[in-house]
C-alpha cells in the first residue's frame, strides 16, 4: 500500500470512528465520508474501504453499510488479513495455425466408423 493510500485509508477510518463506536454499524455511507474528506472520485473511497476491510477494520453488513471492528490506524507495511480473490483466467484462444492440428487429434464418430470399417475389411 503506497503512502497516499495509507493516509486516505487512515483518514477514512478516523472519520468513521468519530461517528461510530467499535462494533456498531456506521450511520453514514462511505460516499458521504469521502465527500466530507474531499477525496474526489468515489473510486478513492472504494479503495480505502477495501483496504480497511482487508485489514479487518471494517466489515460489510447485509443490507448495506459497514460495521467498525477496530479503530486502530493501519500501520505502514501491515499485511492484509483477507487475501484478494484469485482471478480466473479465460481459456486460451486457439490460433488459426493450431486449429487444423486440433481437428486431426479429436476423436469423432465419423473417424471411429472409418477406423472400424477399415479394421473389419482388412
């Protein structure tokens, strides 16, 4: 986490902690806090919230909102408690040059019939 993101996440956490007791659900939305702190685009607040969730300072609550779990500021270099989900890769596209070789390798019903016909006629 870079220094600017750390400062923003801690500022967000401080604003959240000033309105909410530990263990309680915040009465304001992240966008409202972001506007008060003049963070700019909502994506900045989303990144701060994600960093706080990953380090177990906030917890999302069903029906929207966030519960304050811990009001301690994030320390520089503090690892994430919740790792990011792994991205699934899309299957590799077959190039036009590879397509004919793949067709030759596939076992198809017509090829089985031809093979059986050749073996029974021999």
